[in-house]
């Protein structure tokens, strides 16, 4: 089905892009005995949590759901004398009570199991020791010893899918208090996978994609088998590769031109480990007939086949190469691969939009490359790297390549492959220790398996064991962007910021402009600017960034002690991209035998969000929270913000701070923010809303050890903001007795996840049970054999859509209607049992550079329905090398008289697509 006008939208930076992947910390020696540290929580604290003595079955609650993955919670010894424990925070910021299922999978120690609890509307629960709390809920964890594992938290019954949140702070006792880091639970659907084929925009021959997971509702002409809702190419894993493989290619439209010029190939990974490739070099024309059809026009060779023999299976991985694929409108291509064992998968469908494709297209469900920068192994720091396979789709295999980041003497080390079974967690402690490198960066390539990947690094201070969490970098997130921003760089009091810049590109040099903005800069616009170049593979670690500017003689940077703080903008010239630039800062201060600090990555500017949420705020005798904002606008007018706080213990409002003014490209921090907003509130979450302005912004919080500055260790844990997801969908839909397809348009922001379900057996969701962002949610109704109408509920993103289906009985306006339009052209339609079964009209409409003219007869699907005395319909007609969409409304003023109008909002003429609203054409019609 041709889909148009889909604008590419960047991920929201103020939300999950601050911590784009799953995140934990570890610095463990699993063979050591726990240190003699009292890590058990106060019994009174546990008693305050909603605890059940036994795991309970999930409640059948209506509402939205969300599954959030936490890479690690633990109670375990690290490098002596450290002993790490994980504080867990669960938030339900919505207006409905939620059911919470917690599935713990042991990474070391025993105790895999599931528990259940509930979280009331608006509440935020913080438990000081996640392991002990899970034990109290009935998870069979040992009472002592080193224990740690992953945690899957599934909320159900939420008012909206984004209302549930999870965060963890893992810390160890130090002489001054506690030190550690924080990380958020990540929606399972947001975890990194192989890149999907683009819904719109070009399909690049330079990149490898995963095949669509499914294509519900698509049909191909016989003899193609019925399309199964498979799982992409992983459908064929475990099968015998030998036999005949068939590729069915079809085209949805009549005006396209395309071909598979050089055939296609199958590449099998087998237990022997060596890939085996089998190809057909036969050229195939798409479509062969050039006629188009509802089910697609078959290609000139239908199917095209490859015969495979002599291989020893089963298949561990399958890659498909389409060689020399050309097409004028790839969105219209449907490609179904059928294996010799009877399984099949749709590998192309509704992707690529209207941008011409020309070149080789490779489909590989395992293909994924992520990077970790800023790795250390020296007297001051050590870096551990952890991997998790959070899926159930089978093993994943990772190829690890370490780069030393040197510009003058670059070196690499290829480490042994890592294989992870479903649910397996693995950490490589002191990753660089065996490489001979003191610093560097890591390239991680997933070479086997279709499951997503959790990856992160933790750089620990050798003196304090304080950790800095480093999220993975996906270069695709910066594709086409000219700028990234590090939210804050400081040189103030004892605090300094170390900046890491890594060019993970293997071929191209990055020419960067670095612009540091602070009110203490005396240069123009309070900005200190310098430039540098990063060679391919080069990593630059700047221990104190402000001193680096000073040493370079950058204008406006005064002497040490001035007190600098502000964002750092990293940009490239027009025509270039920051793709391949890993960047971040670690801000720290001396403490104990080393330093205490926090790391945060650079993020891309974004303008798509006007509000975000920050969870896990605390203010008590041991903790305080600072809240920071960065205005990314270049306008001379400051942006205004408001912060609303909610008490996690009651769910009630807990004060607000209004009229927060942040100048252009500036940073503002509000210290001990809960004490300022509502003294006495110990546990809260906050909504940050941009009240004036339309540019992007960054919001985040830092949870510090110590009730006030100078108290306890002062160590910070970074708390990123999460997108405020607003969902909207029509409240009702009405259909005729004959059933068939239906749809409802969901409005949601990019990165906002949702699920869809029906509560009746006669209505099924066909567009898939879940999705992300704005979408058309499709469903199908069975015919209603009863004369009585019936009602069902479609629930999408927690919103209810009432679906009414009319009964199989005569309607007041049944019959054949004929009339005339205001253009003196004929129009007619037939109504049977309240459904419009056919419509004919004559068009003469010009829209921009497009024109549609002629007589057309349509049998609409789904059939429009007369409700009350009104008819409203949208349908499409084909013709003149394209077609047009038409919107029609009519009101029946008497049983045999009606009047209305229609407009043409879209015309496709060859390669031209004209979008607007063709002038309305009125009409009148009667029936005998």
C-alpha cells in the first residue's frame, strides 16, 4: 500500500537520548567474599513498600502496558573494600493504579524468579536495596553472598504506556558516605537492534538492514503462500538449508518501473562457522505486467528460485542480498521469501517511500554496530564493559575490536568473540588490561542473532571505586546532523570537566568547531570558540576542558578560579555531519583517595518536545537533588520554563517553580531543588515544561550524596529526563455489517511506544500489537450475521476507541442514487443495508502540477456507512499514471434526497505527488 508524506523526525534529545541504552555499573570480583559491610535496609523502610509474601498472578487490568529492562541490580563485593548495592525506584506518574511484574534473572549467584506488586496512581516507590526487596516479594534469592542479575519490570494497567518508569542507583560505602552511579530501565522496544528498513527516505546500498518483522494484511498473487506474521529472517533459523528457496516479487501500483538487475543471493551461517553463499543471477522485471492490482502485479519471473544442496545445517543465520535492485517507488514493492521447509517471511513491504532505489540491498537481522568511547586502564581509572542479551530469540554473537585512539600510531586488538544465550549477562572487567593500551575505544559488532543488545561501560576511579556510566553510541543517531551538545562543562570550585572526543569513522576526518558558552566568558556572546580535527579512529581525552581552552589562548577565558559552567556545542561545517563522533564529559572533584564524579554523553539538538519528566528526585539527610536546564535556541529571547513537582509518597502536587528564564545556548542549575519547591518533600518526580519558545532544550537532574553542598561524599548520579508522551486517537468508529478492514489514526511523538488490543473476538488488530510514534492502527471486523448492532472496544496506548458495527438489516436510505455535481458531471452510488457498496463519479480536478480527469467507478473497502442521516467517506481512485484520494460527505434531508460535497486532497501523477485540498465540488442526488 502506498504511503505518503511521512516526515523523518529526530529522536527527542531531552528524553531517552541522554541515556540512549540500558545502563548499569559494575566493578566486581565474583570470586571474592563480601566485605563486612551492613547492606540490609531498615526493616521499617521495607515495611513501607507494598510487599506480598508470595508472587501473585498478574491482574487482568485494562489499560496500557510497558516493559522496561534494567541491566543489573546487585548486592556484591567489588574491589576491596567496596560493596555495591542497588537502590531501585519505580514510578507510576499516571492516573490509574498499575500492576507491576518483576522478573529477575540471575547473572551470578542463584535466584531467578518473578514477583508481583502494585503501584498506586501517581506514586513513586524507592527501595534502598533491590535484592533484599525482591527476596521479600518471594524471589528465591540466597540470603547472602554475591548476588546480581537483570530485572525486567512490566507495568500493566497504566493510563498511558509512558507513565511507568524505573531507575537504579548502584553505590558503595566510602569513608565520606556513598559513591556510585545511576541508570534507567529502558523500554524493550527501544533497545538497539539491526537498523530497520526506512519507512520513508532512501534505502542506501551502503548499509545493511533487518527484514521487516511482519507485514500484517499484505497479500501477494498466487502461487505465493499466505504471508505469515514471522520474525524476519530469524524465521528460518534452525531449519535445513537444502532445497528450493523461492522469492516472490510483486508491485502494488501500475505506474512503477523496477527490476532486480543482477539477481539475488542467500548467505547461510551454519554450525561449521563458515558462511555459504548461493545465488541466482537471473534478471527479474518488477512488475512484469505493469498493470498493478489489489494484491500486487507479479514480477516477470514469479517466483525466482535458488536451489541449495550439499550444506550441513541447521541454519544459524540467514542473509539475503538483492543485487542491483532498482525501483521508482520502493514503497510499492512486496517481496516474500519462502524456504524449503514451509516457512516464509516478508522481507520487503511498505518501505523506502517514494525515493528511487538503485543498488544492492543487504538484509541481515543481526547487523548492528555500537561503540564505547573513553575506556581507561591506568593509575587513576579502570573500565569494565558489560553485555546482555535481553531477548528470547536465541544466542547472539559479538565481535569486539579495541582501538587505542592514537592519531600518530593507531593500533587495534581483536578480542575473542562473545556468545550470549537468551537472558545472559556478561562483564569484561578491566577491558584494556590485556591489550597494553591505557586508553581507547571499543567497536562492538553483532554478527549473529536477531535479539536486541544491551551494552555499556563503567569507568571506576582506582582510589574511590566511584563509577561513571558510559552509554553505547549508535552513529546512526547523528546521521545528517551538524551539531551535538554536551549539557555542561565546568571549572568551578573543586569541580572540573574532562571531555572525551572520539572519531569512530574508519575513513573520514572530523573537522570540529567547539563553542563553550558561559556567563563568565568575556568574549562576544559569552562564547569561547576553538577548532580541531580528529583523524579516523582518533580519540582525544581533555583532562580539564576549560584549562585546555586557556592553554590554547582562546579569547574570553579568564584565569582559574573564575567559576565557569555552561554547555559545549560541537559542530561541523555545512555539508558535513557529526555522524561518527562519540563525545561526552566527566565532571568530578577530589575526594577520599581519588575523585568522585559523573559522566554524561553529548546529545543531538531537537525541537520536537515541549515537556519532559525527571524521576527519582530525593531530599533527605543523606541525599539532595539538583535540576539543570540547557536552552538550545539561538534566539536573542530567552526560553521560559516551569517545573511541577509531585510527591512520590502521595501522588499529590508538591509545589512548582515558574518563570525560569534560560538565555540562548545557556545552562542553568537549580540546587537542592526540592527544598526550594516544597521543603519537607523527600521523594518526588517532576515535569519540566517549556512555556515560551519553540527550540530544543535539555533537562536532567543529579542526585548527590549529602543533604547539602560540602556534606558526605558529594558524589553525583546522573538522572536523565524522559519524553512526555502525549497520545491522541479518535474516540469512536462505526462500520457496516459486512465487516472488513478499519483503521484509526494515532498521534504520538517519536520514541513514544504503545500497544493495541481488542476486547472482542470479532475484531482483530492487523497492524501489529504494538508500535512507536504516530501511526495508523489497522484492524479487521468479521461480518455481523445478526440484525442487531454490536459494540467492541479497541484499546490503543491506554485510550479506548468504541467500535460500533451495524446489524445486517435494511437501512432507510438503501437503493441506487443518481445525481449531478456542480461541474455538471454525473455522480452515483448504491447503498445496501446502510453500506455504500459502489460509487461512480466524473472528475476534473487540478492540484498544483497534478491533474485527474475522467469517469471512475469504485467498490470501496472498507465500505462507508450511513450513520443517522449522514455519510462520510474517504477513498482512492486509480488512473492517469497514478491516482487520487477523495473525501466525500453527504446529508440525507429526506428518504429520497441528499446533497453533499467532495474534495481531492491528494493526486499522484507519475513521479509527482501533489498534496493540498482540491476545490470542493458540491452535488445533489436522488433515488427512485
